[in-house]
């Protein structure tokens, strides 16, 4: 009985901690550091085999006089994001915060600034939830490259640094909402949690920040799954978050020339698809070395914000679509999201004056197009088919027109198992 009660209490605690996150649905990821100076992505040190001595010289040039954390936060807020995650330190080991266990920081080099503190202050002032990205690995340690068995002294020094710096981040900046680990992989090692001492590390984090959400990249499942560059739902009951770049998958940090930018329509539809599966969408920007964000990113984020102002009720606080809905419930038109007794039909491919979907068991009481003051008619058949009539010939929204269907109860799918066409 004691074991069962303990399990129940842990589940309640998880649900309590995760609620704001699941309600938020949309966040902004920021990758920024020394690598932005080179403009070839955040892995440039590794893939171009730049020595740690040569790479360290970039810190003498990193003095972003145009950096303004309040502008970053304002952009995220205008985009409709409810939280942000900043790279406090990437795989190159350069810290955007003041660390007592490293001299390779923005405070102790040319900039003389704690950018993490400036970000935290701006986010907190704007009421934005605060996330810290932290890479466990550090390319500057030889022990990482050869592994803990061949060079245990260097490897363990890197681990000690990680523990101390995570402790600094969890101690020096007030309440932090998300700890987003990365860089946990170790060449030739499967049980990475053992070598990072992740249980010990995360126990310390939760003691310092009892309400924090921790991702799954320290070798322990913790609170959320993090599919990268694709939208794939976790099992029901498990929180998840798809992280994705606006550009192609080669770079999270600033890239001078990246013509493969996703359109605003694509980004909105990824966000909707994540919400349909009960997940979040963490969209990345890679600011320039001077601290500004390129116009192409600003334009897309601004347009996403305009769409969310009209259609946000279909995203924020949305529920996972129950299993059994045919092709996500919307067939060839798009996808469904849900909240309580409302189904939201997201029409990615506009059909004209009549929209047809199949597989809804509930009786539909009314239908409305979000952002449009127009009545629309709904007809249903006893076998779960729905005909939405009186639609405009062209889509009211070029990205995703949303039709709210008010139901007589919580959404239920109509099963066609064993029923021929």
C-alpha cells in the first residue's frame, strides 16, 4: 500500500509540474554563442576540427553591443510563445553566464556581461517562463573524445564541471522552469547516465528547483521527450516537445547563408500537428553575433503570432486527440485539435464551399470559423460522416483556417472496423 501511495503521489506531482507546460504548447529556442561569429552553425568547432586554442580566440571578438534581451523576449511574446529556452552553454564549453569553475565565459572575456542574467531578467519582467539549455559534454576535454575508460581523469573533470555549472544555474537565477539537457552522448558508451552521474545530478536540481521540468537527454527519462526536427507523439500521458529549426537541420546557431528556410505555413502546421498529438513545439532561432535576429526569422515569428491571436484557442491548453480518429480525424483536409467538448478542424487544404470529414461519433451542435463572423451549416449521417456547408470558396486564412465544432460531449471517434466502403 505504501508503494502504491508513493507512486500515486509521484504522478500527482508530475501532473502538477507539467500542467503549465502542456497548456503552453509553443516555445522559442535560442542557440547563440561564439559560433555565431563564424556563421556556419553551432557544430563548427567540431566539424572543422578547430583546436580549442584557436577557437578560444573568438571570445576576444564576442562583444555583441546590439544584444537586447528585452527585444528577444518581446519577439517571442509577440509570436505567441509562452516560454523560452536559451543555450547557456553549448558543446564548445563557452558559458553565457558567470561560472566559478571556468574562465571560458562571456563574463570573463571581451563582452564582460552575464547574458543569462539579462535574459532571465527580461523574461521574468515579461511574465515569460524561463528555460535553460545546458550541454553536458565539452569538446575541450580530451577525455570526452577518447572516453572515460581511456582517460578517466580528464573525463571526470568534465563531469565535475558539468555538475558545478548546473548547480550554479539552478542557484543563481531564481526560479527556473525548464532544464533542457543536451550533449549527453558518449562515444562507445550506452549507459550514459552512469558516467554523467545523472541520478545524482538531477536529484540536486530538483532539490534546488522543486517545480522544474527536466528533459530526457541526460540518460534518464525524467519529464519530457524531445523529438528533434520531426513531430512524433509520445505515448498518451507522457509530455513531449518537438524542437525544430526554421532553416534546414544543419544549423541551430547562426548561418550566414541558409536558403532552406521553412515557410510560415509549414511552421504553423508543425505547431498544430504537435498540439494534435498532445505535444509542444519549440521553434529555434539563431541570432547573429551582434545579438540581433535576422529579418527572415522576425517576419515568420510575427506572422505566427498574428495567426495565434485569432486561432490560439485551438492550441493553448488543448487536449490530445483520442485514439481512433481516422487519419487524425480530418482526413485529407488537415488535422484536429481538441479542448473539452470542442473539436477544432484545421484545414490545411481548402476544399471550397463544402468540407467533408468522417469518423466523428458525437453530435455536432454548432460550427464556426475562428476569426470570421459567419454561420456555417453542418449535416451528419448516422455512420459518422460530417458535411460542413456554406464555406467561402477560398480559405479565410492562407496558412490554416480553423473551424470550431461544438459537440454534445468529449470527442469520440466513430469506428469503421470491419465495415466495408
